C-alpha cells in the first residue's frame, strides 16, 4: 500500500530533521516557489494565533519594515535592548544557514525540541488551514516568545507590511527604514504604492519612526500616520552622521543630535557604509523607546552597536570573512542594495575585483546587472532553489552588457574559481541574494 507523505507527516511524530523537511517542502515557501506562497490576507495567521491563545497580544514589540536595512536595524535594536538588560526576542527572515536563525532570544536560536513540539501541536490546523511556511514561522515565534517570558521582541516584516503575517501585532513602536524598488509584482509598480504597503504597519496611536523619505513617499507616511493618529518622527530630522571612517574590523562614526548639537562617537561592527543610514534610524527608535520609559542607557547603546554581530549572530552585510584576498559576503539583491554595494566597492582598497553573483528570476535582473562595475571578473552562479535564475542565462545577460566571466553550477564552485584566480591584494565579493550568501561554506 502506498502511504501518502502528507498524511505520514500529519499522523506520526517527526524528528527535528523530518520537521524541517516538512516545513521546507510541504508548505508553500516564498524562497522556493515565489509569489504563489504569498497570502494576500491575514486570515490564516489570525486563525493560528487564536488557536494558540493569541500570543501576539501578550507581547511588547517593535515592528520593523522597509525595502532595505530592516534586518540590520532589527539586529542593532535587539543588541541594544539586550545590552540594556532586557530579555529580547528577535524574529527575522529569511535565514542564511539554519532555520532557527529566524527566531532568537538574547542571541540564542530557538530550541529544536520547541520547533518539533510546535509543529506537532498544530498538525490539525495545518491540515485544515493549509498555511504557508511563513505563516507557521510567525505563529511559532509569537508562541515561543510568550512561553519564554521575554521582555520585548523586535519583529521584522517579511514582505511589504500591510498584508505581511507579522502585521497582526500592535507594537509599542513601528519603524520603516526606507522605500525602494523591490517585489513590485506584489507591492506595486510605483514608489507610492510600495510605500502604501509598508505604511500598513502604522497602527492607531502607535509612534512611528521613518528612517528615510523620498518626495514620492513622504506624504504617504504623513497621511497614514494622521489617519491612525500615530505620532510620526523622521529620523533624519533629529540625527545625522557628520564624520565616519573604517578600520579593519569596524565602522567609526560621529553622530550629531540636532536638538542640542551634541556630537557622540559610536563604533559599529557592521561595516558597510549603508549602516550610516540605519544607525540614524536605530538611534531615533531608541529615543522613542526611552520616552516610553524603557531604561536604555548610553552604555547599552554603545555596547549594542559595537557588538551587534556577536550579540545577535547577524552576518552577511558587507561581511569580511577572509583577507588576502579580501572576501566579502553581502546579501544585497535589489537595485538599492546593489547601488550601496557598488558605493562600498569604490571606497574599499583592492587591486582586481572578482564578483560571484547569483540572482532570482523574479528580481529586476537586467536593472541590477547594469549597476555592477564593468571592470570586474564575474563568476555567474545560482543558489540551489527553484526561483534561482539559471547560471547560463545570467551569464548570457551579463556578458551581453560587458560583464566578462564564466558560469558555474553552484556557489562554492564559483567561489573556488574566484579564489584560485585572485591575488592577495584582490577583492572577491559574493552577492545577489540571501540564498547565494547562505550557501557559502563557512569561513568563520
């Protein structure tokens, strides 16, 4: 007799590895199938949370959205809150290597046993609701945070905002880092439409911090905040970076508080210069939390920013993992992300440049490729996910606009070729998607 795999998973207790296999292969997952996994309402998430006793209503949260920078901002905020002595939950997506990276408390990943037990408990709901992978992981995070009695959680939006599964929460503070071109097939084909979706996290009476605005987006946020009677603060109206420089392991900045012109120095272990924008957003967010009574002293801010990577386990953002040759990993993948990467390349000392790149089919591939430097040697590849653009097609597109290089079937083969051809003073950059960076064999 043939056993239905779906019924097998639902009727028998799984090991942790079987649970992961079930989550990754049996549930609709955006990284695997793209837009088909995106649910355009919150019905399933609400139903899951109700069955779990509405854990999201028992949490004190910060909600972080944005096209770029929301991951860095979320991790810096979590590191600062943890440094201030608060038991801090952190929900982010996607993960680089381990599913449990998505759900952390004080930098420690969710326990394997909890993942298994949670999926076992909601098997009947999985059968009746047919939720997506993301809907399950959001509910799992809320349930875990409540059961572990955290003080506060930083919740990163997965995609968009208004219809994102995380948007069932009513946070203490909403944060929107910026608006750029990404996921237009789901969020809209104009910056105003994309901003409208991100602004969907703005809640009645809840303060909101906007990191960056554009002429096309500023009024969208102002109007939405007014509708919700939500106090709105634009971070750049209150803080700005007056000086910065890089050293081998950190980014040194001097920031000015416009209220009193006070100059304060910070050291960040997140080195990309695009963090200059994110840290302004973070500091304004901390100020808003302080106004609400959260005891976050300057020493906690300094420590959290200096040790964000160590405290939270955050990697993949202009992440230098090897020297001689300089090897950098960066998950930047959309137009704005690639622009930031190219700006960083220009100020980074190197001789020859080697770029290992893989992209997914549903990105603006042609626009991204046109932003890349023509003087580099390219190693076109793909992540091992169905959404990945085949490496030969990517190479053909790149070669046609003057990006010289060959193609390779997987990330590590491509990277090894780059390492074989790079001299000590050269730089190798691995970029194009979270999935490409996640497949790099660890250099830690």
